[in-house]
């Protein structure tokens, strides 16, 4: 690794700008304009189920989009351990981060050409964008223990998410103007504002990523390549990290809990907009505004949870948050009007920022001290999250497909949060967690 100093403000700020850059995808494509646009153009004109034709297969529109995301996540779950081992073993951390960033950003730009007549193209770009986002985040997360000491990692992780929330809201507002006031720009085609927003996401993602690309250090090869093929170096690094993960009792107890919590949290983030549009028939402007408010509230949530963790410990705070997520799933089943949806959205915002930020820093504290090859270690964290999303989206889509009622899908997520809470109880035996420290 190139020379650097931990807790350096410039380095941390540059690292946080990657969240600023790629979070625009997470908000505009995953949560707001894309799902609204997608449902609008694929909505049934006869009043029945919203069925689309995808390569000759008839499927409910929201089920198709959920399964496309699940495919992207599952692909990355399989690929990430080896891609991250490649990055560590060969000193290619930054190159790997750039590859996924370029893929995701270009796929978002490709969505500019997405219309109902090009449904297959749109779903393919949607899938590739998700894969680019996943890969980039995985590498970026692995920088956390390299740029901050353990006592600062909760705060630095919160800073990264805060940058992400502010960045995505900034671009969302820009896109919001095009979507709601197309006449200001002499736009007459109904689909153009949404498709132009997808193009802006790709440009924003690519442009602001140049900041961390210029400042963050690359890693030195973890494996001496003399006499070893590329695949041998990758497999050697992968086996080494896998053995260390198996031997780390904290990680072994934390990752299963994180998996079940990710099933619930990530699925809710993906389907919240579709839920509000399908069940409560909320206007596009109302949905976008509430999603923006969620992102802003999440900034406070990230810092609040970081503050509480100093006194109660990471795991205790995560347990409380998990119980609150359970209540959100149950409450969603009974939602009947817009006011209730907005009230629940405020709670989602507070908890979303907290659980994401604190989970990342908690895992970072569990890693061996002075570790350099962190990409492969963080791949286990990221594939746990992505596998959780796969399970969540498949279960959510399957329940809706069977019952034709998205409310049953929503309330079913509470089961995963309950399991996550129970598994977090196992981690409490590490008393140092109560003081926000880690006992390895």
C-alpha cells in the first residue's frame, strides 16, 4: 500500500466522495425515478394484473424487476470472493474499483434508451448497473480499516453514508425538476425526463468517482507471484482469508445476524416506492419527495447510532434497531393512507442510516489489526448483504406472485428481523462489544 496516514481528513473526505458518487444510483435507479417510470410504462391498460412479456415469458412487472436485481446480486455473491482475492493478491484494488464503477455508470447511461418497446434492453442495463454498484461498494468498504483507526471507524463510516445521502439527494432534486417541470426545458416527450435522469446518474457516478480514484492509495500484492499463475495467486489468497474468517469468532457470530437483517433492510429499500405506488396510489411527486426526506433523515440516523454506540456498544444498538425494523414491517401491512406512509418513512430514514453505518464499522472492528489485504475480508461482508437481498427479493416476489397482495410480502420480512435479533444475542457474550470494542 502506498504511504498514507490513518485518520487523515483529506483521505477520509476523498473516500466518502465515493459514497457521494454511487449513492445517486441507489436513490434514482433503485428507489425513486426508475421504479416509478418502470411501473408507469408497464402498467396494465385493462385494469388486470400488470403482466409484461420478457423474452417470451409472461410475468408480473414488479416480480420481473425484483428477480432481475436478485440475479445481479446472486452473480456478485458468487464472483466477489474471487474478484476481491484477485485484487488483494495482485495489487489491483483500485483497478477493480474502477472496473465496476465504469460498468455501473455506463449501464445507467444505457437506460436512457429504455422504453416499453426495449424492455429487455432496459432490464439488462438495470441488472448491469446493480452489479457495478455492488462491486464498487465492496472495494470501497474495504478501505475503511485502512484509513481509520478502530476508535474512529464508527464516525468515519457514518461520514461516508452522510456524504452518500447528501450526494444522492442533490442529484435527485436536479432530476426532480426535469420530471415535474419538463415545460421549463421545452420537453414534450413524456418519457424523456426520466430517461434523461438515468443518463445524469451515470455521468454523476463516473464524474465524482474521479475524486477517490485520484487520492485513495492502491494496495501492494499480498501474494508473491513468482512461479504462480494468476489463478493460483487468487486461490491462495482466497483460502488464506477464508481460514482467517473461520477462526474469527466475532465474525462467525456477526455475519449470520447481518445476513437476516440485510434480507429485511435492503428489500424494504428496494420495494418501498413500488409499495406506495401500487397500494396507496401515491403521486409521483409525493413519492420522490418522501424518498428525498428519508435520505436526509438517514444522515441524522447514522450519526445518532454512532453516538449511542459509544455508550451502549455496537451490538446493543443494532439489537434495538432490529426490533424497530420488525415493527415497521408489521405496521406496513396495515397502512391505509398517505399520512401513515409518510410517518413510517420517517422511521425508516432514521433506522436505515443507523443500521447500515453501524454494521459496516462493527465488521471493520472485527478484522485483524494492521491488516492490509482487506478487500477479500470485506467481500465476505458484502456477499452476506447481497445474498440477503437475493433471498429477500425472491421471497418478496414469490409471495406477491402467489397471493397477488404485496402487503403479505411486506409483513413477511418481519420474520427475518426477528431471526437477526436472536442471532445478535449470541454476539453479546463478547462483553467488549458493550463498550464498542471487539474481543477477537
